C-alpha cells in the first residue's frame, strides 16, 4: 500500500529462485493477483526456479508448504548475470540442469555450452508445464526428480547444503533406486556419479536416516502411507514409482550403506 500498487502495477522480481518465489507469491495474493515478471540472476533460477509459475514459501522448517500457481507476464534471461555468481551458486544451478538430462533428455549430460543448457532446460520445463499446469495428470510431478530426498536434506540446517547440493544427492539416490529396480546398470550409476562429481556436486553426505524420513513423510507427493517417488526407467526418462514410506526407508538405508562401501573401495584403490 505504501507503494500505491494497484491491479495495473507490475511487480518485478530480480534475483534468484527465492526472489522469484517471494515476488510471485506476493503478486498472486495481493489484490487477488497483480502482474509480475522475473529477471532471474542465478543459474538455478534461469534454468528452473523462475520457470513454470509455481510460487512457494516455507513455514517453519517445512519447505514450500504455502504457494500458488501463477504465471509471470514475462521472464528475461541474460546469461551475463552468471558472471557475478560465486562458484557454489553456479554449481548449485548445474544440479537442476543435470536433472533434466537424467529425467528428460540424455544429450544434456554431454553438452558444455551453458546457453544451450539453459535453453534446453527451459524448453523441457515449459513443455511439461503446458501439458500439466496444475499438476493434475502427474506429468508435472516428474520435475521433482531428485527432490524427495533433496528437500529433506536441504531442510536440515545442520547439513549446510545449498539447494543444488541437496538435489544432487537426491538425484544420486533416485538413480540408485532405479539401479536396484533393474532399470539402469551399474555402469549407468557410475556415469551419473562421475557427472555429478565433475560438476563439483556431492553424491552423498552423512545424515540421520530417522530425521530424514521424518522430513520425507511431510513431502507434498505423499498420500497417507504412500509416496509418489520420481525415479528413471533409463537415463533420459523419468517416471513415478509408488512406494510405501517403509519401503522408501529401506532403499534409503541401502543407499547409505552402498555409498559407504563405495568410499571404502576407493580408499583401498588409492592405498600405496
């Protein structure tokens, strides 16, 4: 009100994913919707967070619990903003781009041109959003590949993970589940880990399984004791696999044990 904003005003969000979320959410509820546009300045926002019309804010320790779906009037992407980013912010954005490669287009994983990577990521997301704007058919849920575990880890402040770092571990877990289901090979798993490591992203971290499962139990994809878990049929094709919460906990425990064994094997190989 102090700025005299009315229904013909235009709210502009300039910044990363948090800025576009807050600006989009505020614009969607003020006066029952005021026009908004975004100028995303981080890789994560340019390739993913500012695209699609979802606006959400956290309540306490629960991520994205309040939100709306409200498309901006325009989004202006200028890759020159990326020159201002610290390295950690850039690598955080790469996790979401890798998500599009693992879940939708394998070729993305082997592309090095950042402008092409952003364009292809935006193209995939806008296509899916156009097909399922309000998440009614399940198609849009596929964009949550890596986010079930990722959000649960990100919410644990003691782990000190950026969004992209948490999602990277979540992607590795989703692919581990695909491997255990027989969808992908061990070589595929190694390739995925190699790509994550090449982009300076973590593939595992020490975390409390019990606390993490508490967070997963609050996931928006959960219905009663069942969760729609996003994994892959093969590299480049995401799909929804329904698990009970107890089944997912078993896979998470196996994932932790498997990674510990992999770390031990690497240490043995590097011993003199």
